[in-house]
């Protein structure tokens, strides 16, 4: 291995585990496809919001589960951070 590894939608550069750009791109494509399917079914705005919200929620859960399984989030003065593709996506409260 030379410096980095991409595996199952994650990228490891030897220091940090992140989601690959391709994974994020696929997420956006699937989100748009789901939106179009719902639009063609003439879903109400509430139905669309629920379905799209659930899709995003599940995707974020998958991201956090994979990253959390392999690395400990870096310490932060207000708790810990979850990092996805170099950006903080959610601050987590420290364990009490």
C-alpha cells in the first residue's frame, strides 16, 4: 500500500478515515433519483420530506458507523467531532 486505501466507500490516508468523494457523489445521485421517483408518483411535499429525510438520516448513520468503528474522533474543546471528507458534520457531546 502506498500512502492511502479506498475500501467500501471510505478513504484512509494513514492518519484519517473519511468518506470518498465518489461515495458522496453517489449519495447525491441516489438522492436525486429518489426525488424524481417521488415526484413521478405525485407524492405530497410531506411524503417527499419524510422519504428524503429518512434516506439522508440512514446515509449519515452508515457514515458515522463506519468511521466510528475504525477511529476515535479527534478531541475538541466542546466534545468530539465527526469528520466526513475533511469537514465537520456533527459535534458529539462528550460522554458523561
